[in-house]
C-alpha cells in the first residue's frame, strides 16, 4: 500500500496459503528452499488448493478492530462445523 494508515481507514487482512503443484515442482527442480522445504510432504497437499482467511479491519485512534459483529470461523474444527 505504501502509505500511512490513519483512523477511519478500513483495510482487509487476507492471510492465506496456496499449494500450486506446478510451482512447487519448479522450485523443487531448481533447489529453491532446499533444506527448508519438505517437498515430499507438500505432495500430499497437491489436491488441496488453498485457503484464505479474511478480516476487514477498521483503523482507530488507538489501534484497530475487526468490523462486523461476528468473526467467521478460522480454526479447523470450527470451519468443519460451520460447513456441515
């Protein structure tokens, strides 16, 4: 964003992780992350795709707070319960 946030700004916090087989295979072949990435373990996630968790955040004078009355579930068991 490259700008200072001020009270009243609303931003979206979107942490996520994506498993893209073509990129993982490329990085494995190139040795990218060798010693840090367990490429064999990553193969078990090839059909997962990914997930992104989003929160809208209001910048306040003394910090920030999530907007809305309820937060969407983010813990695995809570997500499974909401989806069933």
